[in-house]
C-alpha cells in the first residue's frame, strides 16, 4: 500500500509542477510554438535520467524513492502524449516545418537531457 501512496503523492506533485511550468512558460513565450510542453519534456528527461542513474548506483537508498520520483512525479509531469497531440495539431494546421522542428527538438534535446542527467548522477556518486 505504501508504494501506491508514494506514486499518488509524486503524481500529485508532478501534475501541479507540469501545470505550473507549462503555464508560466506559455505566459512568457506565447503559445504559437508549444514551448511549455517542450520545456516540461526536457526537464522530465533530466529528472528521470538523473534519478534512475543515481538510485541505481546507490544500493543504500530506500527503494520507495523509485515510486515517488521516477514513477509518480515524472510519470505525471512528463507530457509525451501532449507532445504527440501538439505535433499532430501543428501538422493538421499545415505548419509542416514548425511540426518537424518541434518533433526534432523534443527528441534530440530530450535524449541529450537524459544523458546529461545520467552524467550528473555519475559525477555525484
């Protein structure tokens, strides 16, 4: 039962963080390009890369942290389905170059962010 409570708590925090970051970025940068979703996805990649690498190398950590952070928080915070919907919507509007830029930037920057988070964890261990 504890793992479900940790997932729920992490999910609640992740959902709130996702909304806050997305709204703050949209207010600052506008909504023509989905900057908020892009930033959420990239930061989620850093968090999951860091947390899974760090926790995987720290046997002394309580396994409950896996339920709270990568499963609960990142699971609710990450917005890959929203990314896919926004890409499709952009394609449907006829903005093919903008859709390709968004999809490509999300993939390349996301992969780099996961790698960076993992490298950061390696340096701390």
